């Protein structure tokens, strides 16, 4: 059975992503958020301050989606928008104390679920998987407007 013939690659990857998110949500079900965990990790990695536009670039997503992410995290008390003094059109995103307290557990959950997902794979296989995913993304990105 050849996976690219029997079912679309996108379906297989979607199933993988949904399963990963299911495990992540189960691990973090006591938090009052059920998505956008990685956005919090990225904000923290930028010393807890990043603009919405910068977050969109790092997440490789559009501005409208980022507004939804930030609205959700802001409503839940994890992120605050602060208008930049040097450019009033831009907002910095700042982690709240609530987010700072949850982040160690969120990072631990990512690590634990990565271990579950990668169980039984050798280090070389994990490196090859990473390279393969990067190549798939590149192939799709290069051809996104040509079809």
C-alpha cells in the first residue's frame, strides 16, 4: 500500500495533527484554554514581548488569524495588548502572570507528547523526519500559487 496513492498526504498529516492536539488538550485540560499554546511559548521566547505582526511571521500565518489567536488568549487572561509608543498602529503582546505560571507546564506537555509521538524512532530517523517535513513545506510553499 503506497500512502500517496491510497490517501492524500494532507489527510494523513491532518490526522496526525488532530491526534497530537487531542493528546495536548488532554494533558492540559485543567487550563482554561484549549488551543494556541505554542503562541504563548513563542511570545515567551521573545522575552515576553512581541508584536502581533512579528508573531504572525514566526507562526507563518496571516494577520486575521493572529488577531483571533490574540483575542482568544487576551479574553482568557494570558496575553495583554499594549500599544507601542513609537508606532501607535502596532501592539506589543505581553504575557500575563497567569501565562507565565502556565508556561512551564505547557512546555513540559509539548516535550512529553513529542516523546510519545517519536517513541521507537532513532535519533537519525527523527532528524530525517524533520528534514522531510521541512522539504514538504518548502515544496508546497513554492507551488502554492502555481496550481
